[in-house]
């Protein structure tokens, strides 16, 4: 099976995969952080071809910080229901983390999902384990906010009481190491309880390790091999940051390990994971001593066939609602008065919202960038008459990392476009390029670490004209700067109305083409 699928199986920002098989159907849930809708759900019959079947949660995440929000879902099946546990990280400030953990259930993966049950705020990365005796257990990371103590206070185990809709309130320390291990998942396989763990943080030193015990409550013995999976000692292989995984067994008894990894691009010799953390799959076996190992040996993630993948699509906005399997919004569902598909058939009307700095009501729709080479284009029809009315095509990472081809107006330049870049605390603007009234074509071209923009009038034969400059796509990654960042690069369209007077911009013919022109090695 190893050579028959190509990694990543979920391309672009799809981290923290939780995998499940029910009958002949496989499902994966991935983290969405501050993006709406929350907890992305994928389906496959063969582990090779995956389809986004929807999302589990419709949450209002206004006020959530960048890279906060919904972390590390856990998707399981027991008692005839799907169980989905997830964390909402509300603040990340120094030693403090304000986290709420929840459980929702549904009889079908399509929902409807139940009202959430609060599982406490002890830590994060909560996952469910349903034991053969009919009991239900939660494992998770326990956090210690005291500055004179290590923040990582161990992996804990707590019983969940479904008839009462609550946890037992009595968590036992299950496993501890001097440094952080996270993403715990507990399994009963044969005579052993296995604790699958993510180690080394979620960056270049990321890894998966295992501990095991004959008893559910331990003590747990660490694998004599340092790691089951890691790329920390192989900076040149295609799949970097390999870690945070879950196990699933096929109907014929084989074991598979789903995990996250990143495909970096290079800028001046440094690696930048602009696509974010993606989902990969490995064939695993248990050795003669019952320890988990990669089927091909070693501990490096297998990328699969060395072929070029391509994906293309166009959205003419002909449906009554936005396609949520393709488009995401920030923190809150798109409201009809903001994301308007009715007023001008065949067009998306974005009524302008807050600035890119807002954690509340931005007017923007974005889609994941799936490959290092991308072309994203749209037609925009907007007539700003104030310096506080702005719209256009944007490459987005978070509120402090974005590059925007912006249509604006001022008394000196009239109607114009310019490229505006936000990098940390600094904002730069290119020189303006005058444009005529009427609709315009806009295009972004991502080429590894570089980003370029073009514009074109709808009428006439001039073709595409460069919006001057080459822009740093490499800054739109987890690896740029010192801040903790966990998402990936998106492309999309946005409109700002900073005076709040109801100004809007119309878009149509949004198209995307992603290609893995060659493997980055």
C-alpha cells in the first residue's frame, strides 16, 4: 500500500489530522484555528482520494487571537455515534492560556451535531479513547500557568460519563517527560495500551513517539527508539516537520499512521512553510517486540510517487450560498448582508468591513493555497470615493502578515491600485498605478517564495500589465518572525469600509490554479 498514495493526501493548510474508519468509509478531521467554518471534515473510500464533505462547527470566534481558535480535533466513533472533541484557545499570553474543551456528537458525519458539552479547561489536545469495557476516557495536555514551573504538566487521563454529560472531575497523571509532548492518543492493541505522542514542538524538530503499558493507567514505558517518525535529522527531504499523528486500521488488518508535515520553499537558503502544515499518511507495522515502526523502515516520512499534481477551479458565484468546502472566512460565518450573492446575480458583493487588524468583522473570503506555484485571478467592479474605501485581491496569513493588491482612491492619484504589505508591525505601500473607471481583472502569481500581481482592463486588448514589484510570499509562513503561528497562506478577495457607510465591492470569475511544478528538495 505504501507506494500507492501520494503525500500530502490533504494539501495546503490541513493540520492536526484525526482519522477514523467506520465500515468502508474513512474520515479525517483537521484543525481550522481562527477560520470559519470550524473543523474541516474529509472523506475517502481508499485512503488515496479525499473529498471535503463539510465542517462540523458553526462558531462565533470574534475576539480570538491569530492562531487561536479551534485546535486539534479528535474524531472517534462509539455507541453508534461520531464523537468530536476540540479545544477553543481564547487567549495565548505568556504563561497564560485560556482554553475551553468541548464534545459534540452526531449519528451521521453530516450532522446535525449536538449541543457542546464542556469538558473543562485543564489544557489542550483532548482526545477520546473508548475502551473495550464500555468506558470512555479523555487524554490531554495539562497546562501549568505558574511562571516558576514548567508549563507542560504532563499527559492526564480522565473518565467521561456520557449518561451524565460530564467528566469525572478526577484526572490522573498518565505520562510525563521533562520537555513538552502533546497531541496524545490512546489505543488498546492486543495486550498493550499504546500512547501515541507528538514531541519536539510543531516546527522543524517535530516528531512522533510512543509509550506503552499493560494497564490503562500505566506506568507507561517509552519506546527504546527515540522516534517513530521525524524529519529533524533530514532537512533535505520533501516532507518536513513530520509529527502529530493518529492510527487507523484497514479492513484487511493493516495499520496506517496519519500525520502532519510541511513542504517548505527556500528563500536565501532558509526554509519557509508557506503552505502551512498538511496531512500525510504512512504505512506502519508492529515489530517483533510490539513496537510501532514505519513499514519501509527508518523514521522519515514517505512522500510517494514523484509526479506533478495540478488542481484548477473557477467560481462564478451562481449558487445562493458560498461554497464552504472551498471558501473560509475569519472568525465568524459570512452574513448575507456582508457576503451578498443575491443583489447582483453571478457576482459576489462584499460589503466593506473592518481593517485587516480586526479580530471582529472583516469582509473577506479566502481559500487555501495548495501548491508552491499558484495563479489566482478575479474580476473586481468597485468605485471607491474615499481613502477609507478599499478592495482587491489578497494573499493572507494573519492580521500581521498579508500582501494586498488594493484598489483605492485619493485626491492626488484618483482611482488607482497599489500593493500594500503588512509584515509584523510594519506596513509598506508601493507606488500607485492609475486605472480607468469600470471593472478590472486582478491576478496573483505565487512562485515558491515570490509573489507577483497583474492587472488588466476588461475592455481593450492590452492584456495583463504587471503591478510593479516582486513581493515576499515567504513571509506568509509559520517560520517567519518570532511569533507562534500555526496556519498557512490563503488567497482571496476583500473589501474595507473604514467609515462604515455601507460601501461595497463586487467580484466574479474567481479562478485558481495550483501546480506542484517540481518537488522542492
